[in-house]
């Protein structure tokens, strides 16, 4: 199996950030909606790269490869979850967007205004992180295929959690309380998602 390579214990931060910049440049030159947004709005492109670079600079500031590996996978898990939420939100009709926005503590009108921009950032950030994870900056004993399987599992659980949040929001809007069985199922979905997150992020039971 193709296994992830372990970075040097004393990697050079500038090499790491150069690799990230190359990955971001490839995104900007692609044929995705994010690339289209960046071509039309170069200011958003500059803003997103600045935010991504600052995040990666902080992750790599200690020069410790083990800390970097853990940080990268943790951040990738966070961005993947954000991206799943972005796509789920975009798939909803206006009425359900209103309910879902309230369920996650947001305002629909405000969310609708920034949705395209935030999705673009989340896609670019997740893509850069995925590139770094899969191209030699993580050193766990895990294959690329195994990591991809963990990512797919986490995405599936995130989607299930999004659907649960919408179902609960619909019930609440109708003044209905979730049946006990449904409440237990909801609790199980949350626990399963968090377990999938830890596996994908390379964390132990305590989340470290």
C-alpha cells in the first residue's frame, strides 16, 4: 500500500509553506467554483490565502513534525466538517435554510449573503490541508487509502448529523418534541460522528 511519508524531525517551515502556496495556486488555476470566484474577486483570493497561510504558520511554528502532523489532521477534520455543512445548507430550500440556520445559531439572510464566500474559503483550506496531509507532511503508520476511508466515514457521519439537526429544527418549528427513540438515535449519531472525527484526525479517546 502507498503509505504516508514521515517528514524530517527538523523540517523547514518555509518549505512547508511553499508547498501550501503551490497547492493554493493549483486550486486557483482549476475549474472549480472556488477558482471561478477567485478569478472574479482577486481580493477574496488574497484574503483567503492570507488566512490559510496564517493558520498554517501557526501550526508549523514549533518546527516539531509530530505536532505538525497532529495539527494538520485536526484542522483538516474541522474544515471537512465545515465544507459538508456548507454543501448541506446550499442544498436546502429557503424555508429549511431558515430553520437550519437557527438550529446552528446563525441568521439565514446573513448566511445567504456570505455563503458563497465562506464555501470558497472552506473548499480552498480543506484542499490545501488535504494536499499537505497526502504529500509527506504526516508520519503516522497509515496508508493513503486508509486515510481516504476514514475521511469518507467522517463525511458520511457529518451529513447524517446535518440531517438530524434539520429534522429536529422542523419538529421544533411545529411545536413537537422528539420521541425518546428518536432522541436516543440523535445522541448516537452525535457520538458516532465524534468517534469518526477522532479517527480521521488521528486523535486518541481523550481527543489528543
